[in-house]
C-alpha cells in the first residue's frame, strides 16, 4: 500500500509541470493567433487603401501634364522686376530616349532596390530601425524613388507620421497602376535639381548647355548627385562639392554592378560647366525672403504670383560694389541695410553669389567683437550711468579673467563717452561686472539677438556668436529711439489676375528701453564715429556706429545708422582664419561709408537727439549727488575732509547736503574718528534720554581740491 501511495505522489509531481507547460503554450498560441489575425486585418486594410488610392490616381497622361512648380516674379520696391523664379526650359524626355547611364546613376544613388520593391522598401526601413535601436543616429529611412515621386506630385515635405503614411500608400498605388519604366520616366522629368531646373533635360541645359539625350557618364553622375541637396551640390555654386558628390554616385554604380570599372573611371572635374551670369547678389535677398511665403500665404497654390519686396535696386548695387571693393583678398563680406521701419533695403551675403550662395548676412554666426559693447553700455545707461559719468580705465581682473585694451594702453580717469568711443575693454568689463553679465545677455535678447549667449565675463567683448542681420536690427532699435524693429522683405503678394494674397501691415514696435537710454546710447555711438575708432565711417553728415574686431583679426564689423538707415557690415574668412590687417575701423567702416553715401543721398540730413531727459528717480537726491546752497551745508572735499558751513573756499562746486529734520546729519568719513557729529548733544539727549559723550571739535579743514572724483565701478564678485 505504501509503495502504491508513493507511486501516486510521484505521478502527481510529474503531471504538474505538464499543466504549467500547457498553460503557457495555450497563451502563446492565442497570442500568435490574435497577432496573426491583427496583421491580416492590417494587411487587408493597407491593400484596400492602396486599391482605392490607385483608382483615384490621375492617368499617366494627366500626370505628365501637371505643373511641376510655381512661377514667381520678384519685384523691387519701385516695381522693377529683379528676378523670375520657377521652372526653367526643358523638354519632356520619353523613357526610351533617356540615356541608360542616367537611369542607372539615379537608381544607384537614390533607390538601389527600385526594380524589386513594391513602392516602399521593407529592407531599408528595417535597417533604419536597427541603426536607430543601436543609438547610432536618429530614426530615418531614405524614401524610394516612387515615394519621392508621390511626395513631389501629391504631397508636401512636412516631416509628420501622417504624411509619411499617406506617402507610402500613394507610392504603392503608383506601383500598382504604372510600370517601373513609367514611374522612373515621371520621376526623371519632374524631380528638382536646383536653380529652377525641374527634370533632367532642364538640368542638363542649365548646367551643361545641351539636352539630356547627350548626357555623358560624368554629367549623369553630377545630375544624379544633386537630388539629395540641390543648393549644396550645385555645380554653379560649389564645383568641389558637386564633383565630390558625383564621385560618390560613380562608386555606388560600380559597387552595384551598373557600370564597369573602366566606365566608372571618369573625372567629373573635367566636365565643362555653363556659366550662369543671371545669378547675382539679388539672389542672396530672394533666398532669404521667399521661403517666408510658406508662412505668409495660407494656400499653397501653384498659380503664378508676383512678390513685391522692400529691396532698392540702386542700394543693392551700391552695397554689392562696396563689399566687393573693400573686402580683403581671400575673405568674404556681408551687408544688411534696414530702413527705419525694418524694411530690408539691401542684403549682400557674400562677394559672389555664383561662386558661393551661402548667405553670410542671415545664416553665418560670427563673433561681433567690440560691437557687442552696444548691449553692455545700454545696460549701464539703463542702470543709471550717463555719458558724462567718470570711470577709470585701468587693468582689472574679474574671476581670473584680465582683459586688455587694444595696444595695451590705459587712460586712467575718463568719462563714459570716451571709454566707448575708444573701445576701452577694461571699462566695458567693469561695467558688465557691475550691472551683471546676465543683465547684458538679457539686454541683447531684448534687442533681437537670437543666437546662444554666454554669460562668462569675456562675453562683454563679444565672445558670443551672432548674425549680421540680428546686430543690424539691434542698432536699428537704438536709431528708432528705443523701439523694436522687425526686419521684413515682402511688401505684398498678388496673383497674375491681381488678387492680393498678402500685404504687409506696419506695426508700432514695442518699447525696449526708455528714450533717455536710447538718446544716451546714440550720444556714445556718434562720438565713436566723430572722434573714436569709427572715423572711417564718416560721410559728411551725422553718423552713429560702432566698430568690432575679434582676436587675431578673424572678424571685422561696423554697424551704424544715419538719416533713418541702419547698416551692418561684416568681413572675415569662412574658415575663421586670421585676415591680416582686418579691423572694424578699416575695411568694414570704409564699405559702410561707401554704401551709405549713396543710400542717404536723397534723404534730408537728420541731427541726432542726444539730449538726456532723465527720469525723476535719477533727479532725486541719492548717495552721491545732492542739491543745495553751499553756505548752508557741510561739504566733504575730494580728499574726504569735512568742511564746515560757510568755510567752503570754492562756492562754485556742487555741495553734498545732509539729510534729517531740523538738525544737520553728516555721513561718517572713513578713517576720521574725530569728525563732528551730525546733531548737537542737547538734541540727542532730548531724543534718546541719555547723556551723550562730548566730542572734540573738528580739526581745521583741508582746502578742497579741484575737480570731481571719478565715479567708481564697483566690482561684483557674487
């Protein structure tokens, strides 16, 4: 019996794991079935969506006739047509007429599995997810040629999940309805290659001066390489970049077996390019202004439109000539000029748009040097300084940082006006330390600086990088007496039929600083041009401005204004290497003057309002300055000696009066234990109920020295 009981127990123990395995097996089977069912439903849904989209697609003939892009006529402020943008001339090339090397080049670089996928590339998507999961880069998958065609014809370029899903469905619908040859023909005739060239024939004529039927292997590689970034790899903008990209295309063609090693052994740099003289400095302006249409216009219509801009043709020509004539050899230059309401009158982003279309006026970030002191002195003026206040130009050290003046000279006691005019670094450092480096950064933000700002002590000398257009905007706000200025370039947009789609509305800027601060800043800026570092910017009428030079002469700036026009000029190398002899007070200031002489020639001469109408809080008695009759109050001379009433030898000096009701009260003088008390002993006894110790009479006063003491710049080591 005992033996049978032990066998039953053993049998039960053996049966228990079977139940557990059966439980997990059942749930795994259920999960597999449900997952399969959901996947089947998902596939069915996608198939139905693709089928429905395929039925809704236009015919092949209709797709060939669809307009590829919008024609835009850009006009200057006087109505002059300055440029026409849109599709450049090109014929439709049938599939059997397209050179096979052009097809192979495009497939190799844009979609190597084009002939095997169904519109989307599952392998490419899986690989992108794998790379993302390993943390190598953000999740992204290259669109297939069919997806790109769907996006170009039916959708926009927004990076949203909804758009990508619709793009995938439309791509599969295109594959469902059309053959691979038809899809590739549509793609090669509609894809954008930059410079207004849509389709390979337009691109071939634009870059090589012949139809696409005659494309060579090297030319086909150059064109295929443009799709990824038409502006960056444009052979008319950067030949080296275009050749480098073409070599990538040739390598991919060789690796994928679409071209023999001998055929791939070509040199794209030997390709003869067509010279494009139509591209000029106006394109720097249109490259900045026209992308704003995506925000200004609610409807993305393909109807031809006219864009009326703020650009002045004569000023743009003068700005281009000023930059080209004054920029040092091997360097680049940029200029932005704003009217008093923010209208961009001229914008130059480089010395030659054809050789480099990189817009240094709106995109480049460079250190502003001493032109940044605008914000330091604005903060100081707002904190209570005036141009006539005395400061000390002397070596200082702040948190281990010891700024030096240009040339290593120190002027000693000077006024704020002179310190700014001669760009004294030590004074700027002391002022920034007193008002707070965060306050200076906040002032820069207030005046329109959008790039990151450091708050280290060296920031007062312009260590934070800025854009030319932002610095020009900041100076324009000072010219506008402390009101904000918003740069704009588009006045109105109308259709070919005359319908107004957009019209700029003038908006009063917001108050950034009180008018007396703007007046004081204008005073300083005017002095910098009249007698300081910006004398080369003089044009025979009032000019206010500031120079800027960075270490090792890597950047040179001049930003200033006259007669309602504010202009900023920058010069330097793109690789940030030193430019021998480059200083803000030389080439940039000369370019400013050359341009401004033309820009203001038809405007009346305007004198600057530099009168300081201080607010009441600055007129009230404080710890440093009091009003009163010299014969009625105690006076402390320059050496700190107390002078009794009626004993003052120079009645022309402004006294330091006392506070109190009915009795004199004198602030203690450091180091003088025998200075007379402010109130009499009898008064203090009555007020406190205690007997006050008698004090010795004061010593005979020292004769007061001449002149006033310099206003201290208090260190702030917090």
